[in-house]
């Protein structure tokens, strides 16, 4: 997928430094209720927290603009929708093994996600693989996406934000808060 050079530059300039900071952050989990302001337009957001008991991860979400849906029937995760009933944030856990019971390493899962994104014509503008997590971001079907995957004891936890480029002023400033809270 070939992108307009201006869109590519915008994506790299906005998301690149932000994602580098996020992938290195080692803050403790956020409280259940918090208020944060984004630095670009001084908008304050109220955050709620979703914790998944099956896989043992938590994430903060801007509850003033995203509505938490009912947890999946299997208890593996949740979706968060905007006021247009569009899913913007999806979080879930999955055991890190193949159907045959073989372990999937973080590195292999990272490669699988990159390959899947390449196959769908996504333009990956940032990718970083760490010891216990990885981050991939870019553009997919004219939407900005941000994926963070963390390695748990015997599972992976995934947080995926995906939103229209026209909504970037709303969501780009929130990516850091949401991602940093994902543990």
C-alpha cells in the first residue's frame, strides 16, 4: 500500500517518538479512576479501568469518550466503543500456544502479527520488539492503528487501538495513557 508522503511523514512524526517512549515506560498500574489531560489541546479525560481476571491484565480507558462493552462470553477480553458505535479499543488475552500445544514465543507472535499486517496491505510505520512486549503501529485501511502485546506467564495480552485519521486529534494524545496503563 503506497501512502501519500505527507501522511507517512505525519504518522512517523506523531507516532514514532510517542511509541518509543511508551515501549520503554515501566510505570505502575493506574488507579481505577483517574483524570489526565492531553498536552496538545488541554482536554481533560476521565479514565476507568478494565481488569481481566482470566488472564490477569488491566488497562485504563477514557470513559468519557469510550464505552466499555460487556466482557466476551469466554472472559478473554473486551471492546470499547465511541459515540458512533465504532470499536476503537479492543483488549484480550490468549494462551501462547499453538493448537498442538507448542509454545509460541513473543518473537514468533511479533513476526506473525507483522506478516498478518503486511498481508492486509497495512503500512507499518513503527515496530519494536522488547523482552516482554512489542509495539506495532501504522495505517490500515485509512485508519491509524496501535498494537501493544505483552507476555504474561503462559499467555499474551493484546491491546489494539484503531481509529479514523480524521479522529487523530482526539485519540493520538490518548495512546500514551492507555498504553502505559496496559499491564
